[in-house]
C-alpha cells in the first residue's frame, strides 16, 4: 500500500463523570503560572513561538501544523521558520505520568523518560516533564533562546512576574540556574494539571460506567468481540466496543499500550507502558525533502551516547518511546518520523509489515516481531480498532470546524 494513497493518582479530574456534567477544576497558583509560561511567546528568540505553538490542545497537545498537513508537514519548525526537527512532535497530554528513565529487570528494558529517545530522563530535576520543558528554550530547532539567563530575564520583565514571586518568593531569581528550574517546574505543573490531562474522552465515560457496574472491572480483560453486548451500553458503539476487544485480544495492541487502570478504580488507563520498541518504521523521505539535505539514520534510544556506552551489542538501536494513545486521533502524523499520515495507514502497517508491501525499515535491528507485523487482522477488524482509538480523544471536532480551528492554531 502506497503511503501517498492514504492521505500517580489524578489530583482532580476535569470532568466529574458521576454527575454527567463537566466541572472545571481550579488551577493552583503554580499551575496558573505554568500556563502563562506555556502560552507566552516572550520566551522565544523572535517572540513568535511558544510551547503551545507545537503543543496545542486542538491537536491533542501536538503540533497543529502537522495535523493540518500530515503528509507534507511531518515535523515541526523552529522559531526561525527554517530550522526543523527530524522527529515528529509527540503529544504532551498525560506526559506527567511518565516515570523517571530507568532499567526495569522485570521487563528487561528501559522504561520512562520523555522525548522519543527518553533523553529527558528526570535524573536532574527529578521530573522528566520539567526537564522536557527546558529543552525547547535553548534548542535552535525550538525557541532558540541563546542561554538560560536570557530566558530568566524574559520572565523577570514579564507581566506575570508577580505570579512568579507569589509562587517562588522574592528569592525565586536568586540565581539563574534555580530560576530556570523554577520556570520548568511551573510549566510541568500546568502540563500535569487536569486542564491538560483531562480524562474527558468518551472512553473515560465508558470506563466510569463500567466502574459503576463493578469497581474492580479490568477493561484490559475484554478480549472477545462476541461478548461486548454484556458491557454497559449507550456510551460506545458496538464497533467501538469490538475494537476495544480486538485491541486487547487478537490485535495485541495492549501489550505495549496498556489498557488496564493506571491506578485501580481511581485513574483510567494511560495506553502506554512507557517502554521502547523498534516497530520497523521506514525512513521518511518527506523530512529529507523538506530539509533539502541527506539525513543520517535515526537510531533513537540506541543513538544516545550514554545508552550506547553501555550497549556494545547495539540492542537498543532503533528503539523509540511507546507513546500514549490518548488523543491519538488528533495527533497525526504517526511514528517517530511522522511516516504515517493517518491512523488507517499506521494500523495497517502494524498488521501487515511482514507481508512485503512496505519500504524497508529505517533501522533493521531489534525490530519487534512478537507483537506487530503479521497480526492477521481483517479490514473490518482494523476499522474497529481505529473506531475505538477515536474514542480516546478529549474533544471531537470534525469537518470545517476542526479545519478552521487548526488554521487558527497553526498560524499562532
């Protein structure tokens, strides 16, 4: 198939499911400060970009420009409008649940950290999300600020300085390094807040309905499409319920995109186990065309110097972080390099990778052949999985309404 042819417990839920009504949760002073920092363009070199520019709620906290044109715009541009990443911008929604990067003996692999290669480890600030927040400020492909001091001065002279002092005190700017860390801590607090991690999807409503029937119900145990009539009805369609069963069962998607509760009966599934896999994604020629240059192979986790130094056999090369599937329908394109412009193409690839109709993988080593590649799913079963994945969106905008919102967000 030609890719061109398919163009912790929650502090407080944003929705109170039991009442059936949306109820806004007030943000803390730290979260409010973080929201200001997240949205301001004052912290970019040309004062034309912000964290929100590449992580917009309308596109599931990924880049709206990518969603607007997932074929020709697979990666984000920097503040200068010319520099570009070689990786697709992942969603920040629910990233606050990511553990610190570490080796897990039980899994036999690395877990946690943020960015596709886990390089925001959390080893320095004790929080991967805060470390992630710091990177774009000084990254020439990001907001392109020259140094920490420039970022801190921009906050010191901003209209939200009183909020900063109200949270961190008069000594908040005592030295540049600590002030810079405070800025990241505040942004991470907002990104971790119920305004971003909403748990407001139709799936979450279904999850709540299941818990009202049986608080101990494990939705990951739903594996038989023929038994979905016994589940709570009226929230998800029959196709979506069947998709959940196939997702957990025949499709094996839940092996990496965990569908059991994050915290039993308290926090719904996050749909990631925060591990690293090589899915055999092909090289994306669109990125090379945009860059007008020949790009080196991206080795992902195994390309990190600290990992490579302890991996003489190269067992980690080609592996990338397993993303959450929450808001997945809003975050096209897919894959670390944005190779797949649609969910349909992504799911079909995972189902049929070994059947010989795809371009060769960017990295041929360490490919996951156990969970993906030859799943034997029918076209109807693929469609059911996709229908289920669409229930994970915290908002559902379609047609002209979505297009107009995306145009506005991309221009901002």
